[in-house]
């Protein structure tokens, strides 16, 4: 790249827009890599020695054996997928026998690309011509994740690389909200690119929660970023990006935020409401399962990517300790199945000392009625939240699916989560996959918990709405647990309507039958979620990008409360 272009680019990213200033004027090493093409020769050398493992794994999955042993050692054959998915906008459908929705989806995904100085850096949240864009004209970090997977699976890693570099640069800004300076590691929830046609300049403006509705903290962004960095590395075989000092430092900054010691007595991460995909008040404050699962997966990904040099060793040690404690805590205290529900129902209260069975002093009367009917004899799930005297029994989709992908769930728990999907298909999948959470809050509870939110009325939006984007996560969980037929069933449901309905953001109603009250159309992650689900089913080895096999060292060893 000519040096003047590099200088322009750096000038443009050091904008002092909306109170955001650069922490230091240093030129990031990472920028030198922006336009480096994927190292295909590197891909090939990796492939030759790993071909056997790959074949084994695909064979295993397609013969429905649940184990994904060796998945960690494979590279997804993006090239293979490329033969079945249009690689460019000029693609001719006549050469391509596939579901017509796939072509529609690829075209829509490419239309959603956002450019910075002529370089694709992300995808816009929604391109709905019929609605006021509000903040949907931004690139959200979490929303880009399924888009990124689609591009990686299609053999187009450049955009993902650009995104990782640009967001790392945004992390390096000094982030101030009113007079308060945010932690150095915070990743933005979203960013937008402003094009000034007169000056021919592009400006990047990041949102760290300051202008988002209700000042919600994007706790999940840093986790998605680390998970995407591993997916990129895994898919391309290009370790040079993650190995860069800037990237190692970016990871360490995120880890400093979430591994820091405070007053907590739990290894789970304490969060404010609205800290993840559920980004409005929905009573998920405390220790939401969505964040705990992402935290666990991000720690495991960072564990793979961190180098011991430059302070990395210390982080690796802290990660190992935290993973151990976190897996124990989640598997023991968040897990609910018929037997455990019965145990809680019979809990004594006011127990003290180390022999307490009811460790969090949960009052059995606080168990909601619905959960007794919802819980099948076969099946189980990680509940929404656990803190002193409070168990949120609601079921959350992302938390449970990511628990499967990260192997936070034991093999038995993974199978039980999938059994629950089977047993409660109408409730969790209904007519449009999938419910973000179950059940909906209604009446008095809705008033108190959501603060009378008109968007989060019962069975709508975050309050029991059905989100097609979740299809990719569900499909990945199905493949990892050897149940691809369940994913196929869900995808068929989506194919009946999604494209005809113009890719809504979410659906409403107990069965997800109605297009969401305020749902955007042409919502990018609905499109990308479908594409990723299809590509994974067609080529299950893609799963290696986002899933990790069980770490046998993390088997819980404690049987009762241990505080010493
Ligand atoms: C909504 C969702 C949030 C998403 C954003 C952009 O606010 O709740 O998770 O990131 O829209 O699509």
C-alpha cells in the first residue's frame, strides 16, 4: 500500500468525533496488514497434514456420532463451500443449483457491506427502506459475527480481517461518557462510517453505549471479538494477525476487564441489564447466562491465541484458574433438570455453614409455576441467572447454545439441552426459529421488570420473540451433538417465510407466527444466520471455527460447598 494512503487511513481513524479521542498517536502495526491477501500457500500446507483429521471428523459427524474429537486441529475447507455459494455479486444463478433463498440472501448480505475508504469493514444492521433507520445504520459487533462466519465459510476472509483491525483501533480510543472514562479494554457496541462527499473523507464513529438507548454496556462485544479472531485464525490458518503485538495487547485488555478481582464471591461475571443481545431492560442484570457462556468461550479462545511472551503467560494462568472455577459454578448451580428442580422445590431455607444444601438461600416459593410444566422428564438447561436468593428460571437461547459450542456443558448436559429442544419444540422453535428467551414476562411482572417497555411486550422482541438469527447457533449446536436433522427441520421452517417476509429482525407470538411489531425488514443478521446455518449443514467441518471440544481437565471435582 502506498505510504500516503496509509497515512490518510490513520488520520481518518484518529477522529475526535463525539468526544472520542485517541489514546496515543501511535501508528498501529496492524494497519500494515489491512490489504494483505489471505495466505493461500499457508492454507495449503496446513491442509495437507490435516486432511485426514478433517475427513475423519466430517465422517464422524455425518454418521451422527456426537464426539468432535480432533475438531480443534482442523481447518474448515472454505473453498469447498465456495463451490456452492456465490462468491461475488456477479454470480450467475444458472450455474448454481441451490435453494433460491440462498441467492437472495447472498445478494442482500453483499448489499449490506459497509466501506471505509473503499475497503469493506463490516455489515450494516438493517437495510430496511420502509423504516426510520434509527441506530440500525451502524455496524454492530455482535451483529457482524454471523456475517463474518458467512464470509469466512465462503472463502472471503479479507472483510473479517479488516473488521478485526478496525475495531481493535476503536478499542484503543479513550472512551468517555460524560465525565467518566471507560475501561481501556471496552470494545464498542457498534460503529458507523460517515462519508463526506465534499471532502471525500470517511470518518468512523464508535458507540460504547453512550448514545445507545439507555446507556447499555456492551459486555458481549469484546467476547465476540476474541471468538471471531479465533474463527478467522482457524479458518484461514493465518496466525500472523492474532500474533501481532497489537492484537495480543487487545486481548489482554479485554481479559484485564473481565478477570479483575472485586468483591465478588462467584467466578461468574457481574453485569448490568441490557449487556448483550438483549440490550434493553429485561431483568437480566446480575449474572446472565448469555454473558457467562460467551465469557467461557472467549476465555477458551484467548487461551489458544495468547502467546506467553509480553505478559501473556500470566493471563494464560489466570484464564486456566477462572475456566476451572467457572465451569464448576455453571455446571453445578445454573443447571436445572427434573431432578434438580425437585431438589430446589424441597429446599430448606435459612441454612448456614459449609454443609448448606441450599447455598444461595433460594426460597422454594419463588419458583414460578410455569417451570413445573415446562420441565420434561428428559432434558435440562442452564437457567437465566443465579445470585443470592434469586434464580431466574427463564430459558435463554444464546446462553444454552454457546454452552454447547464451548463445551461449558458436559456431554450429558449437552444432550439434555438438545432433548429439551426436542421435547419443547413448539415452545422454543414453534413456527419460526427460535425464541430468544422463554417464557415471556406478562402483566405486573412485565411492568416491573421491563419498566413498561412498549417494545418488549409479551412474546415480542426480547420478551419471548423469535429471532431467525439464532438459527446459526442452533444449527451449530445440533451438529456438535450429532443431531443435524433437528437443524434441518428448523431451517425448513425458516425457508417457508423468511425471504418472502423480507428477512425480518424478529417474529412475535407464542409460536413466532407474526412478523414482529417493530421488527426491521432486511435485517442483516437474519440473512447471515440463515446462510451460516445452510453452509454448516452442507459442510459440518465448518463447526471447527466456532466450537471447542471438551477439556477433560475441567470435570467438576467438588461435591459440596468448598470455601477455603
Ligand atoms: C437490537 C438488538 C441488538 C442488536 C441491534 C442491531 O437492538 O437487541 O442485539 O445488536 O438491534 O441489530
